[in-house]
């Protein structure tokens, strides 16, 4: 039941992940990385100043468009992408994680109420 609730929230979770990437942040709010090439860093800064010149994982938006949330092991969820640029290899699996504060707030503010409603429907059926 919880699995279905989370998976039905794909759009909002994806928006949050893209926002993190545009800010150049990992789920733990640390920067993703720094560019080695100063000219490329400058180009990326002007293309996306929100990341302040740090790695932002957004260039054309193609990778972000493939983001999808899937169950990961028993009780966890993780983003999956068409990783044609080997971003996970370059920056680590954690770039596909969900920010803990955002996740905790989403569970508290949204998912628990949906779960309660679903349980009530089952009990009243």
C-alpha cells in the first residue's frame, strides 16, 4: 500500500530531484562536485547560475527527463535514470537518493494521510 502511494507521487519527487540537481546538490545537501575545466565551469555557470559554478547534472535535461522512482530493496526508494553519461560512475550512487528531510516531510505531510484514507476505505468496504 505504501509502495503504491510513493510511486503515485512520481511527478513531485522528480521535481524535487531536478531542483536538487539544478542547485548542484546531493541529497545530503553537499555539492555534487567541481568542474576541472575552468572554461566549461564558466559556461555551466552562465547556463545555470543556481548551481554557482558547481556540477549540476543538468545540461540538456535529457537525463533528468528519464528520472523514475522505483522501489530499492525492501523498504527504500531510489531514482533510476538512463545513465548514458555514466553520472553514477562519476559522482556516486547517492546522486539518485532522496533528500532525507524532504522525504521525512513528504511522509509526515502527505503519505500518512493518504495511507489513513486508504485504510479507512478498506475497513468501510
